[in-house]
C-alpha cells in the first residue's frame, strides 16, 4: 500500500529541474529488469539511513514508506562530520 508520504516525496523529487530526464534515463536501463516479490508484503519493505561510530548510533532515519529515504547528500555530510 502506498502511503501519502511516498506520493509527496515523488512530487517533490519530480518537480525539480531535470528530474524527469534523470528518471527516464534510469528507467531506460531497467527495461529488461522486472522484479515481482514472492509475497505482496515484501513489495513495501522499508529501509533507513544509519550512521554509526563503533556501537553508537549517531544518526538514524527510518523510511516511512517507499521513496521517503533520507537525502543521500545530507547523509554523506553527516558521516563526514562524524568522522572528523
């Protein structure tokens, strides 16, 4: 089931200049790749973004729904800051 957060995230992403061109470039590479999960609940698996220092969690972001991942540029900045 798609949640409203997914639709809003897609809207935000696709409203940026050049984003549709990037989307079509990526999708064009997946024309022969089809994945159908064995169980419907597997189609809504969610991920997250985590930054650790040893056993300490420095940052945690749990994706609310598909497509609502944390900004990778911001995650990289946090990781670099944590490493210094």
